[in-house]
């Protein structure tokens, strides 16, 4: 029972960390606020966001294999597959902003200009799509936890 509670707690902590750092990216990635400091901060936030996503995946797999319900129960649940699909979609959506932040950072370090407004707006759109998919995953988890 302690292992199950511990895995659930760490999984929840990973979810909350992911949400905080994704929200921070969404808040900062604005053309009107863009500066060298913001580009550096976005790159750091993205790194932490990626680590939180990795922690979320690892703790989810730990719950799958070491949790009390076991693998067979999880894989027999349609909402489990929907959650995993949306998690994968979110991971794929995060690739473009991550690459973009690294490119902006390299450009700054090379003495080049800040990204133009259109590039910032485009990157923010990708972040916002992720930010709208993540709560859907949480809602699915609520319904799933109640046996639906």
C-alpha cells in the first residue's frame, strides 16, 4: 500500500510540475515581451518541462508494473489507451517548440537578433495546443478513476 501511495504521489508531483512549467512557457512566449533573458528562460523552462514529462512517464510505467492493479488491468481499460495517446500527442507537439527554443538560444549566443514576432507567435501556438491537451488528460484520469 505504501508503494502504491508513493508512486501515485510522485506521479501527481510530476503532473503538477509539467503543468507549471508548460504554463510558464505559455505566459512568457509573447512577441511583445521577447528579450534575450526571456529566450534563455524559455530554454530553461523547456528543459524542466521535458524532465517533468520524463518523470511523468517513468512514474506512470512504475505504477503500471509495480502498482497493485497490474499491467493486465491497465491495458484492458479504453481510457488508459486514450490517456496514453494524448500523452504521446503532447510529447510530439512539444518537439517543435523545444527545437525552436534551442535554435533561438544558439542564435543569441552567436550574436544574432531576437526571433521575429511571427516566429514567437507560431511557437506560442504550439505551446497553447499542448496547454489545452494536458487538462483533457487530467479529466480523462478523473473519469477513469471513477470506473467509467
